C-alpha cells in the first residue's frame, strides 16, 4: 500500500452501540476522524491486542487492520469509560 492509497473502512456489528447516543456534533467529529483513518498507515496498538486505537478528544475508535484486503474493521466507538468497559469484555 502506498501513501496515496486509501484503506477501506468496514463497520462490524455492534460498533455503534454508544455512537448512536452521542450528540450530532460529536458524531460528526468522529466521522471526520474515520475519514482521516483511511489514509493513515501507522496506528497506536491497544496494549498487546490485535486492535488499534485512534482518539478523538475523550472518544476512542478501535479497529483491526487487515493488510491483505487493505481494510480497517471498526469494532468500537465510545468515550473513555465505555472503551475501558468494552476492552475488559
């Protein structure tokens, strides 16, 4: 994948459990970050798990990077407290 290429984004079931409850302005900020994620090649890993994480203020986007299909699979979007709960499950 070159720097000019964009990653595909797929949303896995349940990703929007918390997202749908956020104010529209917060949702827009998060969706802008997801758009940016399409062109980012390096991400912070979530401890030693297979998940990567991006931050939008107090909100977190957790996803898995599939290099074979050039796809980023979003599994979770929520605030820090929801993120900790999700990660422990």
